């Protein structure tokens, strides 16, 4: 059986992961008797944790909301995620909470173990904020993110697998410069040692990053600003979907709804032509949908087919449950 202090921390961790724990199940998870569990619950209450108890056959425990926030138990990946989220808020991603986010971020980093603080500081120092401006969302492994950030900070050459936009897989070896968070995507700006040129890499397409142990003298990035470098690369990158559509709504209204994602040309007072380019078909369809007007996709043919398929799915959804 674990000692009392360790068991108390384990109990608190379990209570934080479930809204309600049946008493017998919770005792079994801790490897103690129901009587010992009750004593441990009382110990948590003495420490200031509000634990509600429900008696009877279906009795159990749950951690209630308290007047003050008690200490939280989080694992390594959760700690890194917390730092990333606070940093994004501190940089203005959410209006009105930037100052509070800076204060909380400083407190969180201060109480982190040294090994986690090193990862968090690398992320903070090596990330260049862009604008939170687009609909794109990508999943990036927290461990990979910190490996890349620490390689940037330590000027250590980095090796990883990379999947290009057309689906090809290649091995890359680079001198990492900065991470850029732009339009809810993470990018690595680095000097490619094979192509002998500066490149930006989407982190959701990057696999198994690892430092090589080789240090390098930092090069000067053209233009000096990593976020501007990523923006320029995205603007010049070919996009497979060149979309042409007609919308039965005034051009001004359509332009206001879609924003900078499209070029809108008036046809008549009540209709317009819309041109867009995109990496994925779903975003033009979403943009046209938010116009809240009748529209017809003219090009490309494969997008016309996707419109029909989506229309059928929406029609089935509109029928309600069987």
C-alpha cells in the first residue's frame, strides 16, 4: 500500500478526472478499504479541498467547486499545454485577459520543476506570434513542439520526417531558427541543409523530430522577421483549389461575410462572382455557406461534386432521427 501522502495525492488526482466516483470503485482504484478512503477524504477536506459525499447504496464522492482554487495536479504534457495556452492569451488571442494571462504564466513557470521549466522557457523564447486570423486548426504533438523549441534555443541541428503538401514523405535536416504560431497553425522557420535555403515547415506535417547533437552558428534570416517569412511563403505557395462561384447576394454583403478570403466581383445589384484559392475543399464550401444566400460553384469540377455530396448529407440530417 502506498504511504499516506502519496495516496492522498493519488486520490486528489482521481477526483480531478471524474465528476463523480462511486465509493467502492474509488477505494478499489487506490487499493484501500472504504473506511480508509473515508479517512483520506477527511484529510483532503482539512487541506481545503471541498469534497462532496453522497451516502447510500449508490454513494460516492466528487470534488466540488470551492471558494478558492486549490492546487492542481497536472502531468508533464498538461503543463506544457497550459504554458502554450497562457502564452497565446497573453499575446492577445483572447481580448481582455492578456494582463491576467501574463501574471498566471509567470506563476506557473516559477513553480514548475526544472526539467519542465526548461521546456516552457524554450517555447516562450523561441515562438514568434502571428495573427489568429484564419479557420485552420491543426493538431501538434506537445512533445514534438518542445523538442523543436529547445533545438531552436540551443542552436542544435534538427532531423525529422516531413510530409509535403502533395503527400510525399522526405527526411529533412535543418538549422532551426524560430517557431511561428499563425492562424492557429504552428510553423518552424529553419535553414534546410539539403536544399541550402530557408524554409518554413508546418509542424502538423512533421514527424519524429530529434536533435542531432551538432551545434551551429545562427544565420541571418532574410527580412529578419520569422512571421513575415511564413506569411510570404504561404501567399506564394500554390493552392490546388481555384474556386469560381456565383452568389445570389449583393457583392458588398458577400465581401463582408467572407472577408479577405475571396475576391468578390459584382454581376448585378443582387448577385456577384466569387474567386477563392485554398489548400482544402472544405474551407471554400464553408465560406460560401456563411453568405446565407443561394450560390452555384462553377469551378473546379471536383468541388462541384463535393457540393452535391455535402448537399445530400445535409438533406439527410434535416430529416431528423429515424
